[in-house]
C-alpha cells in the first residue's frame, strides 16, 4: 500500500533527520526504567507525598502549552494522563540551553514517546503534575495523530468516530480514545471472572486443535486450507466440541477452553468470521444443572465487572440476577405466532413458513425450517435473559434425546437482547444414535445444505469406548463483551475485526 506523504509527514521525517544531526537517536535502544504510572500518581500522591520525589515515567506527548522558558505538556501512559511541567533551566545545562528551544519546542511533536524523571507537585491551580528534571526521547512519531481536544469541563471534542478508521487503525483508536482501552480491559476481566469460577470447581483448562481434518461440532460453513507436507485438506475449526468430549471420554471430569473459532459466513453487527468462544464440559451432569450453572456464571461476571446484577445496554437495563425465565421452543413459537408446530412434518412446516411470510430454501430440512420460524418470529423478543429449552431432535445432531418428551432433545439456548448468547446440551453419548444422526446430516448435505455436519468417525470410535453422562455449554465471549461493555457492534469488542481490503 503506497500513499503520497502529507505535508506533516514530510516535516516530521525532516525533524527526525535533524535530531540525528544533533546526535540524538530518534529511536534509541536504551533501557528506560519506569517506577510509577500516571494513575498511581493521581490516586495516591495526596495521601503520601514522600514517595513521589524521584519518579520515572514514560508515555506519549498528547498536548503542549508553550510559556517561553517553560511549558506544560500532557503525558499519556497505559493508565491515563498526567501533566508535565518542563523548564528550560532544569533539563539543559548552561551551554546547552539552546537545545531546549531546538529539541523540545521545534523537533518534538504530539505523539512522540518520551521518558521523564523528576518529582511530583501540585500547581497553583490544584493540578497534580510532574516537575521534569530529565527528558529522553524514546520514539519519534512520524505520522501525526488525529487531534482530540478536551475542554475545561473534561469534554472531548473532534473525537474520531469513523468506523472504517477506528477498526482498521485500532492502535490509533486506543491512543486517542481512552475509554476504548477501558472497554478492552473489561473484556479481559470477563475472561478472568469465568476462569476463576471454573478453576474453583477444579475444571481443567485445555487446548484443542485449530486445524482439523473434520470441521465438526456445529452446523457452519468452514474455511478450507491445505497441508503441503501431509498433502491433505484441513479445515479451520468451526467448534471445539468434539475434541473436548474426547477428553471427557479420556477421564477428565471437567474441561474448558477459550477458543478461536472460524466460520466462513456473513458479517454483521453480531458476527465476525473469526470469533472467541468458551466451551465447557462437565461429566455426570445434565442440561438442567448447566442452566443453573450458567445463571451463576453470568451473575458473577456482572457483579465482578459492575458490582451489580443490572447492566446498562443501550436504552435497556439487563438484569442478570438469578433465576432466568425458561420456556420451551415449541411453546415460544406458539406464544408468538398462535401456531402449534409440534406435530408438523416438513411439508406442513414449509406451508407454515409460507403463511408467516418466511423465505426458506429447498435444501432446508425440518430442523432448519423450525429454526427459521423461531429466528424470525420469536428470538428478537427476548431482551431479559431467557432460556429457550427442549429443541426438536432435527436441530441438534449432538444432543441427547429428551428423557420424557418424544421428538425433542435436552438442549437450551440463552437469549439476551434478542440474540443467542449460550448454547448447551445434555450431551449425546450413545454411539449408535450419534452415528445415525451424522448419517441424517449427510443426507442434508446431499440436498445442498452447506452447513450440515460431516461424519467424524474418530469421534464415533471415542464414544464407543464409553462417555459418561455429560453436559456441555458454549458461550460467545465477543457477544458477552458487547453486553457487559454496552456496545452495539461486535467490531467494538474485537481489537482487529475483519474488514474488506483497503482501497
């Protein structure tokens, strides 16, 4: 990608060369020891001023206010911003005082990374600041940052909000919009909160293959690649379910994984082709236990992040206090359409879709048709956490048949804000039933369903050794982060979302 340099970029390159001519390396390889952060100073200085007489801090210059022989500047590190007071007589010896005017006032720019040493004091206006005694250039920025001004009330102006810019250049977004860094810190806190719960129960965090010979564990279209040494086709995983259940066969009572999965599908505000999911499998449990566990898990995350079970999401407030509402899929469809589809065959379901104005494809089997009805007429209505339970067997090839309801399986999905967040089963552990379900998927594939599951013969072999009764659950970490950080788009919780090629 080649672009003509802007006037500012040309000037900054010239400044970089001028610094070198003065014997100042714009990118020194020196170690710079840091002993304090901006947040530490602001939070603790007033309580204990004795600890801040010899500080060393580094960060990016975000603004400069020239006052002749001195200036005020704002330094931003990873924790926040703090004011610097830089006086010519402090940072330059007698014969080098001209360097102050040349280097600091002419050759340094907003965005440059510097290290400073000095002591903390409070200005006459009451602002905690650093009186700089030593200043070192650590990295010259030869591309200017977008200018974001903050007024005396702390309100930011000219904030960059163009999605194309902030998603492609997230590194700039993180520099100029501090609240974005906080959002991603909260995303990490979500993962830590989940890990704390799982580890406290003794469940083992594991890793499973990303390159797989069979794209199993979900109904989705995979990405395909080729392994040259083995001369074989491989797939980027669409789910890690079948490998995690192999580990339950192997004797672990509980395993979980935070996994990157990949699905070669459309992109929108809740879908990215590369996404993060957490899947957990616990032996000797069923989907009723997993519903209770999921409630506990999400209530904990809300409390850990917000200190409350109520979380703001746009103009709504989502309450994660247990228990959540529960309703079966058939009851939900009847409640929202007035139609009982529980006894319908494929032909009748097609007629029902036509009657409801729902477009369907000839390749869709009974399960896909029911899913289309629910997705069109029901899903968007569930704003507060709601478990949709007891799915038709055709929709769930890896799920155990319901113990008391013919034609259904023991499955739930958790809906929040009109979207699926979690999916869970009482896992199918009958190898003969599982083989038959896979074979039904092959028939759908032959009809043109490019999301139908492949037969994984090794997984069937694993089941034949015996898998204990098990419940598994998967939760979309990206969607959970959207809810917990109050953003409307999945791109806002991904550091580097997938984008069309840049023009």
